C-alpha cells in the first residue's frame, strides 16, 4: 500500500471500502464491519478498584475525543497478542483525539491484585491508562464476558463499534480514523498498520486445536481417572496411556479450586504435570509460592526442548536442560512455532509451592506444505 494516506474528506463507507480493497481484505460489496452498533451511550467507568498509568478518568470528561475501551486480562494469550496494535494506535492517534483505556477484568484470584496487574503491565510495556476492574462492575455495565473485547466510543459518548477476540485490526483502525474524522474532517491518516506477525496476515491457516485447558476443581478435571474432592495433598499415579486434550498429574499435589499446587520437595524428577495436545504453540499460567521463585524443567515427547521451537520464556542450563523460571504469576510461553502435530509435554518441579492454572494453545501458521494444507491434516 506504500505511503498513500486516507483523507477524512471521503465518505466513511467509501473510505473504508477503498482501504480494505487495496489491502486485499474485502470487496466493496461485502459488509466491511458493523459501523454503527447503536445509539446508546457508553456506561460510565464506575466501581473500579484502582487506576494504573493514570489518575481516575471518566467518560464524561472525555467528550470530544474518541475512546477505545479494551477489556483484557494480563495473563490471557489472546489479549497479549493484541497489545502491539494498541500501542501503535496510541502512538499514531494519541495526539489526534484517541484515548485508549484498558479495562482489566481478572480471570484468576492472583490477577485480582492490582500489584500483580501493575507488574504484568510493566513487563508487557503497556503505558496507556488501565482501570483495574477486579469487582467486575465495569464488565457488568458493558455486559462483557470476553477477552479481548474492544469498544469504540465516539466524541458524543456513544458506542459505535465493537470487536471480540483477536483480528480485525485493519477494520478497527479504519473505524478509529472514521470517528476521528467526525471531530475534524481535515485530518489525514496513514494506511492501517501492517500485520506484526505471520499469523495475522491474509492466507494464514489454522489447524484443529486443543482447546484451552484448566486445572482445579472448579473448571478442571484431571485425566488420571481418580476423582479427588479434598484440598489436601494427594499422590497421583499416571495411567499407562494419555488421551489428547487432558491434563495429568504425577506425584504429590493439592487440587485447589482454580489450580493444582505442588506440595513436596523431591530430589528426583518424579513429580510433574503432563498434557497431550495438538498445536503449534503452548502457553501455561503458573504462580510461585509467595516470594520464592521456582525452576520448572520442561520436556516434550521425552526429550529436552529443541532451541528452535522453545518459547520466549524457556532457558537452557549448562547441562542443556530446558527450563522456565517462574518468578511472578503470569502466562509463560513454552512452545513456539513448532510443526503442527500431537505432542506430550511435561513440567517437572522439584520444590513445593508451584501452582499451575491453565494451558492455552496456538495453531495458526503460514502455509509451507501445500499437500498438508490441502488435506487439512498436520503431522502426527
């Protein structure tokens, strides 16, 4: 698309259409996006726990500006993938009337704590205002149950656009431009930003994926075949064969409400969490005990990880063992850009006090093997 700009003087629909066609995304006869989702006024940002990166803000004070509300969770992989776009939109349009506000809606007990949220945002480089909605008052006002979920609010305080999940980055940016044009029709804007990852580009292929898996008694169910209703330590034994899409425990663990907690010190690699999954990427949410950080050893298919497929949080010791240092409660990326297929991953922990909450997976990749993609099957 080069350096061509879009001008506010064009009609909104034609402007959106021209941009999407030249980007190779849609034809003008298609419904490009829901430009107007209603004339209702956006609920006020009331009931928050605290604000990060800003003094408290009210939508009433932001009339005359375009507001992007982003409902997110700092340990949610889908939310994390959207941050590069939000940061760039803040850079591009922050001085032209756009205000981005993150609304942090917690998924876990630890992510209700503003101190953990603040540490997570610093690590992720999020500098725009964030309201900590641990009581879910703002989420309830917007009837939101999703991460990420973006709302665009116009200069008059009306919700004009919303998008759930990843993707639609060009459409969302064009809608930002459209609403800014309504403030000042003389503005000019650059084309929508280019995709930051291969998986955001047109033509990406997404294979069948193992769904997100949770631990704990509330939402999880271990595959060991033993139903445990106590919160106390239990020694788990592994079955002879593991099923796809199930989490298993070996050794001594406590099965709490929303996590599995390791409860003993061992000298050998006898205690672990195992998962058999189908994906190209694997992430896990973990928390160390209090102020103590934990070293977790990582094996896949019985071997230490290969460096070319290890995720960004994986390190290697002098013996060549793959491991992850769990220092704060957050999501850790363990597997990245491996060939699509079925694998068994194990997390070994020697010391007590590690809590494991959930596993999430990625399965989208740019086509490389035409025969594999046409058949819709990956290697197993």
